[in-house]
C-alpha cells in the first residue's frame, strides 16, 4: 500500500502524537509499504525524502507547537507524485482539512485517529473559554463523520466518540511501542551517567511537561514522598511549558538536589531512564492512551496513576500498579505512592505484571491491527476514480468539499453558543 500520513505534530517535536506517527510510519515501511508524512516545518527538523514539510508558524502562542500555513499547491504536487491508496489524518483541523480535501479529490479512503481530547488543550489558543471547548468537541465529532474510518487509541475514547454521535465505524487500536527495545533499558548505566547513586530509590516521570498534564499536583505528591524517604529522588524526563513551574514548586517543598530533570531523552537513553526508575508516577487526566505508561511497564516499572481515559486500560489496580480514583487528593496520591515504595512484595508483583501488560502494546501487534483496518477500509471504498470527469465536474466536487468543511466549522461555531449532543457527552 501507499499510505499518506497527515499530522500537525511530528519529530523532532516531543509528544505522544509525534511519536505515534513515527512509530506507525516506521512499522508500515518495515512491512514493505510506502509511506509519505505530511507535517509542518519544525526547528531542527532533519530533511527526509519520506517527509513533506509545509510552511508553519513556529512556537505558536508561546507553545512548542508549529501551526501550518496554507500550502495547497505544495501538497497537491506531492500527492500527485505519490498517488496514495489511503490517507490517514491525525488531526481534525489544519493539515487534517488538507487530508480530507486530498482524499475526496483523489477518491481514496480517509482514516482519522482521534489522538487527543482537544477540548482540554484550548488553553493554547487565545480567548480560551467553555464556548471554545464546546466548539473543539463539535469540530472533532463532525470531522469524524466525514471520514471513512475512525481509530480510537483506547476503549474509553471509542465509547466517548459513539456517545458524541460519531456514526463512522470506530476501531480501537492503541499506538504500539517497541517492547523488546525498552525491555533492554540499562538502569545502572543511566544512573551512573546522571550522577544518581545506584542505591537511590527513584520515583520517575516521563512525558511532555505541559500545563494540561496535572504536573503541579504530581510535584506536590512526590515531594511528600521525598520528604518521608531520605533515599528517594525524583527523575523527570521531558520538557514543556510547565517544566520550570513544576521545578520551582518542588524547590519550595523539598531538597532541590534530590530532583533530577535532565530534559528530553530519546532512543536508548530514554529506555535506560525508564529502567533506572523504581516506580512511575503519573497524574495526567487528559490522555487518550498514555503511551508512556506502556513504555515504563516494558522496563518492568510499576505505575501509580489516577483513573482517567486511556490510563484505566493500561493500569490495573494492585496488578501492575496502583490506580487512584479520579478525584484523588495529593495526599491520597502520596499515600499510594508511599505504599508502593514501602511494600517490596507489591512492587515486585506489579513489576512482573507490568512487563506482561506491555506485550499487549507491542508495535507489531498494533501495526497488524492498523493495516487490517486500512485493508478493510480500502476494500469497502469505491474501487475506481471516475475517469470521465469534466472541468465542471471537478469544480462541483471542489465546491462540495469546501461546503462540507464550511458546515463543520459552522456546526462548531453553533456549539460554542449552546450545548449539542456531542458536547453533552461526558467521560466517566
């Protein structure tokens, strides 16, 4: 197959969607498929013949995101040369709109992965408000219903999309991880390189350190555990707009020398960092999957987390970690983390089960499911592109596409004014 992946975030941007797209791209290519990624320009991006970079605004609104600028001619030329059998969109706006246009014009199926709870990221946009959150929900829902197939990365999100009124078929397919790669992580090597004592008890966290990740809650709970255990340290891997605020809070609550925040790590160093951790602490409630949880588990690191969509599918309480109720306090989180730290038997049991859980998210398994979804979607799509289209026909087709996108935006604007069935649906 020839597969075109349209995404608003891609390497070297650090984040779950960027890594998900890269993982899927590499796995598909390893299986003999041709893949072209269409993504925004990004600082320090390495040129690749397999990636089309389109003009973009860097560091939009002070974030680490790039926002694509209109470039229909560039994308059109690339698609004409590549001739995809299927287009896979990873966002419902910006390059997601471009993906829909190209799929409709080329009469090829469009698959969309609903990676993100977009209403929980509206703080990156000026004039954030409840109205904007409703608009984001409605926009994503309308986009789903313009696609041929939708992929949800967890059962929670699949259920939510159905409750929001998505009528397009939805498949639950998690993002895969390279389990053997992470399982080979060398914890002692990372500790030595980072200057962390080999006998230290490491509480770890990895991810994009952004405002929506509930990091101040996490910092307060971890600080309590550090103050209670003189041999414990906190290892934070990643970067983001909330990093400094998190570190400043930790500095006021505990010994700053017991907090290690070396920034972003990738490749074998990232696997080593996970392996260096004794326990993984996670408080985010905005995940659709929680990819870092599976990565941590692949190294045998038990997790302490808050029950949330995408988290509850991975973390099973007292099996591979501890899962707190959605409204847990920082004191309750600290108590649970302390329980895990004090109970060697529980830690060893959860570590063993964590490795088994990670196997369910192995890249090969997840890629096979995605490719099966692609094949079924192509098989159910009209088999041929009309060959006798006149210029008038093509004009009408283009107008129909733009009208569909316009109606999507109008529906989102209407949702900003009042509730809709989509915005009334709630995650449990």
